[in-house]
């Protein structure tokens, strides 16, 4: 079935499991191989808190429109919760739950003292003026005040949000409590306490993981490696840029409207400049225009899905040519596609490892905000690299030891850390 979404975008509907179903299937698969207490297994399957809000926003024409949003805290076992805020028409409580659970595993995997959270508002931000977006963000932030805080739950950007939204949230929170609280959000602009390197961090971490995977496969000639990137937002565009800067041949990129393919490699700075000027990839000269589906099955060595969940499915997985998939997005591969790709011998560097660069530099930003002492970019990149390479090594070790795929291994490392913390803390009361 084909459905038409807002703005005439069309999507093919197939029986893709919901994001939360995927998250739970992955969890069950990992815990089935682990020796952890049944009570802990059951406890960690559930989101700890779910907060739903419905709130009014005044449109520029004076009318009032109601919007719905969520904030889910999956686990506070290892510390305050951390996770992005998404503005998208696909936002559902199910999706936010899944993303919150993945944040718990991601933070534990890179050993940050956080639990997982996620938020979302059901809105297409492209349909809002700047003023409407500000009013929506401030009102959503005001609704979240009971559940967020610098020692409680620290939001960050995700799909459809960025530094500007974080600045509005920081200001709204600060005005409410009566003093500036930079550590209430991460991913802020630099001049109000953001961190050097935060904007690029997720894409940079994706490429650190890609290089680590290739190095372990014995590949040393970057120029011979063809890379395709789905999604050209914060994660995808920076991943494409770092791949290009490291001499990889980036043959394909895409956004929601479709993508570009050039077997000889795209000039990524030119594509970024075109995107900035036109807010779409359509019309860029020097490449063939392809669909997102064609990008996924295009001729490439490395595929980086960096748009959204549920993109690599049972339907397209058998046609994927890449031998390495590095997940920039959260949950881009369904469990059925996972099985097919594993069977085909494709290595998948899972989301909770591959895109952990964002939350890692968010952690650096939070620490810098709490201390009012700021690092230079070289320090951020050095510490980010150390953490990503260490986590990659721990996952690779688990793969060897348990003879499992990288996703299961990554979840096992992460879940063990959370379960150990739960055991030592005990159950309240
Ligand atoms: P973004 O809004 O900046 O970019 C999203 C990109 O995906 C855009 O280019 C958009 O056009 C494209 N897109 C949206 N729907 C699509 C579709 N149906 N098909 C193809 N392309 C589509 O978002 P982002 O921050 O880059 O996040 C992308 C993914 O990475 C999400 O899964 C997010 O949860 C994950 N992620 C983001 C961060 C971060 O720091 N921003 C960190 C970790 C994970």
C-alpha cells in the first residue's frame, strides 16, 4: 500500500515491526545469552516513566493549534536520564519508548553515568515559521519542567531539532527557576555553553567506527572504499563529510526527497553547500538522482543509514550490496533484516555503538556546563575517539567470546552494566 504523507511525500507501507517491538526483540535476544537474574530481565524490559502532554500553540495567523508530545525515561539505574527530542510526524509513544530504551543501552555501552530517555512532538517542523517553532518549543519545554532537570533528565537534539531549539529550552527552564542552567540541555549553541565538536560528534563517531571496522578487516586504502549515506541531516551530512575528508569515495547521499549517486564519488562540500542553499538535494548537478530505496541497495562497500528507524527491512536486505553497515540512525535495521544480513555475512556496527558519539560529547558538554570550564575541540575529539575505540574493542571482544553478531554483543555489554548497577543498588523500597 502507498500512503501520501504531508507535503505529498509518499511512503510504501509494509509490515515493519514497530520500533519498540524491534527494541524488545533485540533485548530478548541479548538477555537469552546472558546469565542475569530473571527479575532484572523483567525490570529492564519496562520504561520507568512515561509523560504525555497536549498543549496549545498560537499560529502566526492568530489561531490556536493543539500539539501532542512525549518524554519517556527508560531507566535511572545508572544516573540521570539522557536523550534527544524529536520533531516529526512519525512520533508515537511506541517510537519514543524504543528510542529511550536504546539510549539506556547506548549510555551504558560507552560507560556514561546516565540512563536513557527520549522525547518527541508530533509535528513537521518544516510547516512552522521560526516564531511558531519557538512558541511550540517553549511550551513543550514548560510542560516538561516537572520531569527534566540538570541532575534528573537532560534533553538534546534529535531529528528535526538542533542548537536553536536547545537554546529555547535552556532559556525557558532558566526563566522558570530564576537563574541560568546551561546543564539542562546539551547540543546548545557555543555562546551559551555548548561544547566544541558537539554538532559534528555523531557523524564523527560513525566514521571512527567505520574506520575501526575496516581496519579490523585489513582494509587500508580508503580511496578504494565506496560509501553510501542515507539521510543528510545532522548525522548523515557530518558522516559524509568526515568520510570525504578521510579520502573515502562517498558515492551516494539522500534526504527525505531522494538521493544522489555518482560512482566516481560526490563532492561532499559542494553537496553540503547546495543543501544549505536549497534545503533539498534535488537539482544538484553532477550525479544521478535516485530514490531512498535505490540508495539502500546501491553499489557500495559501506552503507550508513542515518535517517530514521525501520529502513533496512526483510524486503530490501537481500539486495544490499554493502559488506559493512554502520548505523548512524537509531533502529534503522529490523530484526528480520538483521538475520538476513548476518546470514549474508554483512557486518553491522549497531546504532548503540556507531552513533554514540553524539551522547558522548553531550556528556562532555554537561560536565563542562556543571564545572563552567570549557575544553578546546582537540580535547573533545581526543576524548571522543578514546571512548569510541574502547567501546568498539569491548564489543569486538564480546563477539569473539560469545560467537554472536555485533548488535547482540553490544547489547550484552550494555545490559550487563545496567543489570550490575541494578543488583548493587537493589530494589526500592
Ligand atoms: P535530522 O533531522 O538532522 O536529519 C534527518 C535526515 O533524514 C534528513 O536529511 C531527512 O531529510 C532524512 N529523512 C527523514 N525521513 C526520511 C525518510 N523517510 N527517508 C529518507 N530520509 C529521510 O536528524 P539527525 O539528528 O541527523 O538524526 C538522524 C538519525 O540519527 C535519527 O535516527 C536519530 O535518532 C539518530 N541520532 C541522532 C543523533 C544526533 O546527535 N543528532 C545522535 C544519535 C542518533
